[in-house]
């Protein structure tokens, strides 16, 4: 039985081997390098839980063109084609079911809500199934240092949103019978998951302490379905084909506070996007936040480890060129170094612009690639400007109390919405909201889970600190727990105040008793929970639980009396004040003399 599967580029060949329990190394796959380009296709090389099968992918021309996903037994037999993907195999490791009979993978699909679709195949009979609607299943779940969000367990298939790594995750399960997706279920992270999320720049394998940037570099992938098929005008290729330099640069500019991504940068640069004009990227797309030649030179040919480390120490991520020449073909690629120290590739961690994943630099140098140049941007990070937090312009959520952004920018330090509607909080802001501002006359409803699920609470005014507060009707803390929100251009979160009525003794106009029964009714968009009552000239009672009837005492004097009532719903909305009138006449005593027109007599009843 195999215990590990290893892929390596050896000359003009790519070989995939297994290591067995008894220490043997057996080659299972031997293909031309340009059919299995490493490390780009390394993600698809996986070992089944029972150690009896492997998966791998082949492609032609580029690492994703005409891709084919294969499975093979570890004894070298029974090679099977799982699926063919002309240009739409999403770059993420396939995941085996515990019994080794199914393999889950991801396909890019423009008809899917987020451009990717979860599928699984039965590797024994070749049948495949797609999930038609997978809420929240987006490329962002796979980038940076997040664990693979796809998983199998004894209960079946699921996918996970790890959010920003603050100890929580959201799990959605997939029915193998119907392909339907369950409602989101929050769960605590396992220790290894939380450690991976926290150690965002810790892939290097050295004893020395690496130089780390003060905050993460945004991770983008050139193969993201949101822009992979977008053409770059000057070279006739797409971002997915040849946009690695563009993608790496957009991440560095975003680190310096520029609101950009590969598609936006491509649009800004136009004919200077491919091949990228580095100076133009800084001059035209950074809004003055970044420069390509200051201080010092922005381009270093070859590898200068001292320059690389010094720039990291100056809090600058560095774009590097890696290349490989083989069999008359020249492969080039740009990635971004985000931490490291010293003069060994094993000491450095990168974000790979190919798939947006955090990796060790040896994923390239260990497969025959060389570091051939540095592309250096200087700049002013938003943190250097205290990352000014917006104070107006819509409903604003902040990651800290007292409207603090925590020296982070939009979608990680704050979120603003200036139009009515709802949205899920971005991955980097999920479960982080701690204060908010609300424009006068507006309101916002915060939800515990994504897609407006779970407990909620409505706010119609600024709130400087969520600590100690809970969602309505629950014990769930409001602080650092919101995952989606909805903005309203009214102060009631779209709810309408209750309406109602009141009668006395079922509508009687006269009564001879001061003790009457109030008949009460109310309705509204929310549950009616409380009411209060008063006589015309008296104070209100305390708020009490709503009931359809209430015993009430009128004032002592004869004559017309007015009783007032007001209702309140679960959201705290108040109804208008409603009233009913009744004439009270005390009953005559048997011995009370009456004088009428000067005549005296005694009543007898």
C-alpha cells in the first residue's frame, strides 16, 4: 500500500512516484513535462485514503488547456479517465471519499453563481454529478493559506467557508442523492485548521526566523473564473493564459492600498498589460501609492538574495521571475515573495499567481525552475496612514470598536454600503464587525450567518461597541459574529409599526361598573409582544405582555371616560395610541331620595 505520492520534473519528463510501506519507490506515471507542467498541475496529484489509487491531471499547451483528470491504481493498473476539461478545470486538489470510490473536483462554469461548480465522480463506473446550486461556493474559498474547503467524511460530501480564520467555519453538506445543499451550520475550527489560517506566511522550512510582512498580501489567481478569459489587448492572450505578471502586480498594489484586481489592472493598463510595463502599473494604476523605481532600482536581473531579504525588511512584497527552458520551449512565470530570509529558496514563501495559493519557493526551484529576476515596488501602505476609516457615505461596519479599522482597508477593516439591499460579508471581514455607523433615517439588519440566516438584530443609529450585546431572541454575541447584513432606507429595517384597536366591554357605550374588560387586538409585520394602558388623565402602565383581554378600572366619577392603549412588537416598533370611550353611571342606592322638579320621592328597585 502506498503511503505517499511524489511528483518531480526530471529533465524533459514529469514522473509521479509512490512510496510504499516497505520503503520502495515505484514510478507510476512518466509523461513529457509539457503534458504535466510542475508545479502548476501538482495540485491534482493526490493519494486515496486507502493508499490504493492516485489522481493526476494532464494538459496541453498551457497548464489548463485540454486538461484531463485521471485515476490510477498504485499497482500501475486500471488507468481511468475521470473527466475532460477543455479549459475549465479549476486549480484545486481533488478530494477522495473515505472509501476511495468517489472523487470531488471543481469545474469553472460561467452559469454558476460564482463561476465555479462542485462536482464528484464515481471512479469505478465513470458517472459524474454536479451540484446545481452551491451557495457561497466561490473561488475566494481556495486562495491564500486556507485549507481545502472540499471534504468527504463518513456523512458524505461537504464544503467549508473558513472565513478569516478567527476560530469558526461554516459547513454546508451536499446530498449525494439529490445534490441539494444544506443550510449553513457554524462549527469550531479544528486546531490544525486554525493554525494554518493564522500562519499565513509560514510555509518556509528553515530554522531561522523569516522576515514577515506586517499584513497579508491579497491573494489573486490568474485562473479565477471572474477574469481568466479576459483578453489582454496587446498580446492577444487571456489573463488565464499569460496574466501571471499582471496578477502578481495587482496583489502588490492591493497590499499598498490600491483598490484593484487582475481585471481592473488589465483595464487600466490597456496595451501596457501584456507584456506588462511595470513602471506604468505604478504610475497609472496606484494613485500615487506605489512606485516602481523608488527607492533604488525596481528591476534586478538574476537573483540577489540580499536585495530580496532587504525589501521584505522594508515591508515590501517582491515579485520574482522564475523560468525554465526545456526541449526548445521557454517557460516563464511571476510569483510574489511574502516572507523569508537568507539565500536558499527553501527559506522563502510565495503567493503563486497561478492558483492564488501560499507555497514554498521550492515548489518551483525543486522542479527545475530558476529565479531569474526581481521586480520591486516601493510604496506607502494604508497602515502607514493609519488606514483612515470612513465616517460617512452609507452604512459602515468596522472591525474594531469605536469605529476603528484596525489599520486595515476596505473588506478587511471596514465595509460600506450606500444603497438598500443585502450582501454577505467578505471572507476577510466575516465574523469581525464590532461597531457601525448608520445614516439618519436609515437602518441595518445584521445576521448571524451568511445569506441572511440565523439570528438577527436591527440597528437604526450608530453603535460604537457591540461587546456585551446579543442578536435578538438568542444568547449569541453580536460582537465578531455577523456574517451578512441588509441595509434599508427607512429606520425600521423594513418593518411596519403595529396597528390595533380597543373596545370596552365588547363595545358597550354605557356601564354601571368601574371594573370593565378591555378587548384588545393588534397586528403588524412583526410579532406583537407588549402593550400598555392608561386612563385619559393618568400615566401609562408599565409595558406588559400582550393579551387579547385585560381587566381595567375606570376613574371614580360619573361621566364619559376614555381609555388609551398602545402596542409594541418584538422589534420594538410602537403602534399609534388607540382609545375607546364609555359613559360610567354609578347604580342608584335603594334609599337615595331624588328630587325632580321640586317633588321628593324614594326609589324602590
